[in-house]
């Protein structure tokens, strides 16, 4: 089965300078992958004639997707360069001109010559209508290769991809169906996970490919097949390793751990609150990003100062004096305190030294304590991290959520 290969090229000095993040490529690559098209290269280039020519002249892909450089100003040279490459000339496209004119006149704005030039496209390319903006997309059939040029504005690029490009790719290229299945794990590193399922991985049929996709405090497993198997068949194949790694699996689809925890809480008719020091409310933030979290999340106390721990959470003063704010004893009392305060079924507490300052020889930067309680039983865990401040906060958030997952499932890990 022939695999269709694609390249994604983003044009813009603002990307190369680091002024903006290239989110277009990630979104486009995901959509192409869903179609069964293999993205072999993603590059960002300068908004210059030479850079664009270099990119389009040296390609062995079946389709090149280019974003950016379609504005009306002199520094946007994508259209003229593609004209040069395809030995063509720019001409005003009547449908594009009428669309741009209508957009400006409907807003009470004058339709100037520079606006009219937005409707100029190479005469031999196929016009792609951009209802979301003024810059039309362009489809070139060039020497057994397709070149698609799209505006760099994300909302316009996404509209053109969804309404124009993807339907044409399906119709004209007829890519093989690509199926993916996922397992999401937490609490186990990539190498340890690979060791546990090594025998199963070695027995996979040739048309199935397993990928390890590690992220902060978790590893996603992706099982893929080009044209040979359905998603349901891949999911059934994953079921073979559930008995081996069940304690670490938090989802059998591509969802976040906070969404998975929300479902566990709903299934148990349970509620949650948090008492956060070093994470500064980030756990609550992640939980409430999930639609419907008001059904199970009651609230949070960001007890950054010891006075808040004492006055609101009712942590004992002797606990802070004897053990310090970053201790197992303190997070235990924090968790019980916020649970009493909110009346929640479960509570999470965190306290630690996120850095870069504040560490001591006994408690260096990256020392974190967390606790999860249901009122009757409290489980705690200590982390010794070596990331930067934000990394320590994010890792602690994921680890605390996983600790809650373990308690919700009745899996006790000290």
C-alpha cells in the first residue's frame, strides 16, 4: 500500500525570531495524520523569495502545504515566488475580488487597490475560497506534486483546510485509512513501561506500529495501522496488556488525566477540593478546564502563606514549627483541613519548594510533599524534582492528580 507523504512549510520571520509560536503546523499535521497521510517534514522559513524557492524546488513529497506570506504588503512574497516557480503570472480572480470587495464594503470601509490585489492569484492555480478572510488559498498541480498555499492566520488556515483542502485531498489522492488507538499511563517511566510490555510489542503484526509518546509525568501509547485494521481492532489488541499495566492506565482513549479523574468522581458520586501551596492553584485550574467539573469540584484554598495554612486550613502551629511547611505532616493536615472546610469527599494538598530559590541542605529545591485524603485514609508522597520552577509545578500537578486516581481506584502506593 502506497503511503502518501506530505511536507508542511510555515513562512514568516516572526516565527524564526521566536515572536510567535507555530501552532499551524501541529494542527495541520494532526489533520493529515487522521487522513492517513504521513508528514515527513515540517520546516519554518524566512519570508524571502530565496527561502521559498529553496523549499519548493527540493521536495520529494506528494503534497506540500505552505502557510503564510499571502498578505497585501511588499514583504509578503509567497504568491509572486510561486508564480516564478510555476512559470505563471498573477491575475485578479473575479470571485476572490467580489468576496474581498463585499467584506470591506459591508464594514463601511473603502475598497482600495491594495485590497484588490489580495484577489490576485497565479492564473494556472486552483482558487480556494476563504470565507474566513481576504487571502484566497491556492492549489497547484505541479509535476506530479500538489502544492497548497494558505494564509498564516490560524482561523483562516483552519477554515480552508477543513472546507477546501481536506475534501479535495480525500477525493483526489484517496489516502489509505489510518487507524489509531491509545492508552494513557501515569506513574511509570517510558523505559519501565517498555520493559513490562516488551514481549507483547515483539509479537505485534508487521502492519501495527507502537509508539511511546512520553510527556510530563505520563506516557501515551499509540497503536497505529495503515489501512489494515479498524480502531476497534487496535483497541482490542491493547486489551491484551491491560492485565500487565492496569495500575498505570488512566484512560483507553486520548484524554487528559483530569478528564479521566472527573469521570471517576462522577461514577462514585464523589466531590473534590484542593489545598495548594507550591502549585498555586494549578491543580484546581486543570480540574476546572474540564467541562462539567462543577458537578464534582467544590473549591480550592491557595495557602501560599503559613498564616493561611494556620487560620483557614487549621494546620497546627506546632506542626509547622516542628516539621516545617514542606513536610508530610503539614500536607496531611492541609488535606484534612480543606476537606472539612468544603465538605468534599476527597481532597488534595501540596507543599514544596518550586525554586529557583528557597532550598536548604535538608530540603533542596524540588522537594515536594503531597497528600490525598478521603477523611478516613490519607496517602502521601514525596517528590524530589530537578526541573525549573514551572516544570516542578506542572510535574507536581500531574503527580498529585495521579495520586488521587490511585485512591479513587483503591490502589495504594506509598
